C-alpha cells in the first residue's frame, strides 16, 4: 500500500472484505457500489481482494483427522482445568485473607475492649491503693478529733518521717501520744 494513503484504508479494507463476503446491509452495500462506480482506486483494491479471495479456492483442503480433534479437545480441557485451578487458588487466597482480616480485627477489638474495661474497672482499686497508708491506719485516725489536728502533725513533720522510713505503727503511737 502507498504510505500516502489515508488512515481509513484499514476501514475500507474491512468494508470491501465484508462486501465480498456479502455481510453488509442494503444501505452499506449501496454505498460501496456507489463508491466503486466513482473511485478507480477503490475498484482496484476490490479487484485485488477478489483475486486473493479466488486464489484461496485453489489451495488444497486439509481435513483434520480424529487425532487432531482429540488433541485439540485435550488441550482445551487442560487449559480449562488450569484456569479452574488458578481461579480456585485465587478464591481460596481471597477467602484466607478475608478470614485473617476478620480474625485480626476481632483480636484488635478484644485487646482494645480488655484495655478499656480493665482501666475502667481498676480505677477504684487504684484510688484505694493511693489511700492505702490511710486505710492501714484508719483505726488510729478514728481516735483523732479533727482534721486540723492531723494537719498540725503534718506541719510538724510527723508524716514526713513516716515517708522517710518510720513504720506506720510508730507513727500511730506518735499520733496517740500527741492526743
């Protein structure tokens, strides 16, 4: 073909082949015939396609034997089996990843839930733990008449010594003696 021909040659070739095969509808057939009457180059291309078409009739006809048909069917069956196996493996992988994702999400939710619940439920216990020195000495503090008295003892350094290393019982004795 001439490199200067328009890019529509491929479309014209398809159109001419369809015309030779009798595959065009009435309107398209009329359009091709109108163009054939007007365009000499278009007629020349049709003649070339017609000659190639006629030469195909002179080629020897090869008949496929039963072995060829069987091997072709076997190849198709093998390819189909491979495709099914590949699809099954992909489905199993997606299913496995989905299950792993759900298990991971459930574990993450369980860890977050445990942490939040543990923090919520242990908050009163932490408050009691902070008050443990007072709770241990509650019997001693019950004999104290006022909180102001305890503040006075604190200002005099009685509780600071307890923090340094005195035992609670020694501090309790000092509280009783101070009364």
